[in-house]
């Protein structure tokens, strides 16, 4: 993620440890069991929530595809949308620093 953050400074990268955020996960109704799982959004709108292969190139392709003008949500659940809205309001998770 650090390499991706360096290549894409226009993207806000945040890390959320769901074990430390059990109350938030309960509030939005998400029970994640597969890792890594990513949430991609634009402003407070969820564009993608799902488990991905632990490969940087996969995540980069996903970010580039969803970052295109006019890209819409890829069938995200209501719980994903609620999580995106909650996180957008907070944005206090540790930022992934570009190296």
C-alpha cells in the first residue's frame, strides 16, 4: 500500500483495523472474515467493498478503474455504503504514508 500511495498521491489512503473498530462494524452491520478486504469510495459514496488478492497490481487496477470519471458503484451493499459514510465523516484512521 505504501508503494501505491506514492504512485497515487491524489488518493486518500487509510488503514482501518476492524478488530479495533468492532463497534463501528456492528453499527453498520458488517462482519468481515476475509482479508485483505478493501473499501473504495469517492467522497462518502462506496464504490467497492470486497476481499481482494494480496497483490498491489490488482488493487491498483481497481483504483484506476473506479477512479475514472463517471465510474459508479460496483453493486455495493447498504452496509458498505453506511461504512463509507461513517468513515468519510471521521477520516481519522492512520494515513498510509508514501515512501
